[in-house]
């Protein structure tokens, strides 16, 4: 019988859980290395006790950067089978987490199916589900209704919940003072803001935080402290509203750790390149090294249709500077619901950003596959190159659709017989180098 409630409690008791062992093997680290940092809170292993099929992963700045994919059913995309196809595709492409952001219909069966069949970490934003679950308008919901939905999600098996606990009545006053260009762009944050504005009450996730911690402790649910005031444009980045909320999230992080509840802290959305490293440092200091989970960040506001690229640029810098978890962004960001191809583009862009950052941080073994790719390219071994490519299907399709004129396997399609690799290989082998 387990004599601990959460991964953090086990770690603080000196116990190494099967999940810690699993993470250690993936990260090329010792199990004791993982245990020590789970105990401190600098590594989180989100794994609800009821999510028995989970393939556990660790989230921390000293580990490989992880990727989250947002999916879910909405009024404009009601097909659960399509969403499940996206989930399975995302997991196949290497996403370590799926956030179910469903906001239409009967959401519970889909959520339960994910928790019973999907090996990735499953996250949710309970405030999204509150209106749908009760089928009542926002202003008729009570604080108790919100807390009960958190409990429902925990009982269904979700591994982490995003809760916008740092938005308080003081923040409402600041936002109403119109000091920002984009105000609040967080969907969950806007719902809480609206509820507080209509009822005059305090944020229930802040007011009843201790009760929420008890729920999370019982089921070993990790709290992802949502950044309701994340900047939605470059002009709002690193402003007083964002930083004040971050200070509050630092306080809430410690309160969670005091109850052995694991924590991640969510970070900014739109941030200029020159402010990203500073944002990561400030978060790490205020939140005592709790894993940082960032949306992008997007480094420019003018690239609709290409925001997977703007997010990957920011994500690479953020992860290099200490972010542990990247939420993917698709080409459809700011425009529409993502389709299957959008999801793929978003995942690939995020994976490139995460991998580039892991190399820069010196994560053990991160560059091994790059070195193997270099060897394959030196030999012009195409099958080996497909093996190491981050998206082998696309790479192979491009090669096959534009093969060199004479179908020379020892040249690329751009250079033909002018291929530098071919010329050097032949020269070093003492062979004649034919160009014409």
C-alpha cells in the first residue's frame, strides 16, 4: 500500500516512485536526481492516481523541454472522432501532454476516454467546463459550483488543471483603469473576470485555494497556475499587471508546496525577443524555480497564419532561458480552430524549438541525434536521414517529388553534381570528380 498521497510527498519522504524511475530513465539522470528536485518543487511529474495508462514525464528546466497540445470540442467543431484523431496524431508526433479544452456538449465522456486510453499527460481548465457542465449562464454559477468542477475533473483522472488563482478584485480595478492595449486575452481569465464583475465576489479559485489544494493532494493533481493577465500584445509585455499577478502566483506556489501539491506556473504569451530571458529569470526567482509553462511566447503581433513560427522563435529562447514546458501554437492562432494539418504544423514547430533549446542548455544526450544526422548526411545515406528527421514523412516526400535529374542517390536536388558532400567524399577516396 502506498504511504504517500503525491509524488512530492513521496520525494520528501525519501521514496523513489515508479514514475520517478520512469522519468529518470528517459532523462538519462539518476532516480535520486529526480527525487531531490521533485521534493524541492523544481521538477513536477503530473500523474493522477486514476490515470493508470500514463507514460510519466518530468517537467523542469533541467530536463528535456516538453510540449503541450491544446485540443477539444467546441460549438464550431463538434466531432469527437476528429478530436480524438488529433490527440492520437499529437501523441505519435511526440507531444507529452494534451490539454482538453472542450467547451461544448457532454464533455465528461471525452475527458474520461482520454484519461483511460491516452498515455500523455492530460490537462484541463475547469472554469471552461463549468458553464457547460451546469448548463447555466456564468452569472448564475456560485463559487461552490466552480470548486465542484475541479473535484469532478480530478476524479475523472486529469493530471493537471489550469486555475487562474492569481486574478483578484484588485486586478479587476487595474484592468478597468484601462492601462493595457489588449486587457485580458486569457479565456479562463476573462471568464473569471466577468464572473467577478457581475457578482462583486472574490475569485473563487483564490478564495477557496486551500480546499482546492486538498482536492489536488487527494488525487495527486498538479496545479498549473494560470496567468490570467498574460500579455496579449507586445505593448503589454512585462507590465505591472502581469508582474503583480506573478508575485501572487509565487505566494500560491509556496502554499501548494506546503501541502505537498505539485505546481507549474504559466507564463506570458506575447513578449519582445529582448524581454524573454528577463521574464524567465523573474519567474524563476519569484516562484522559487517551479517549472515554467509558456504559451509561445510570440515575438511579434503581425504574423497571423504563421504564429507557429513566431511562437517557435520565442519558445526556443524561453526554454533556453529556463522555461520547462512549451504550449504549442498553430498557424490558425488568432484566426480559427486548428484542423489536423494545423495541429501537425504547430507540434513540429514546438518540437524544433524545444530540441534547439535542449541542445543549448546541454541536456544530456540532446545533441546525439543531430550528430547521427550529420554522419548520415556525410555518407549521403538517405534512409538514415529519414530515421533521424523530426518529420521523416515530409522530408522523404520532398526528396522523392523533386529527385535529381539523373536520380543520383549521391547528390541532393539543389546542387546536383556540384554537391559539396559528393565532391569531398570522392576527393578523399581518390576518385575522379565528374561534374559535366
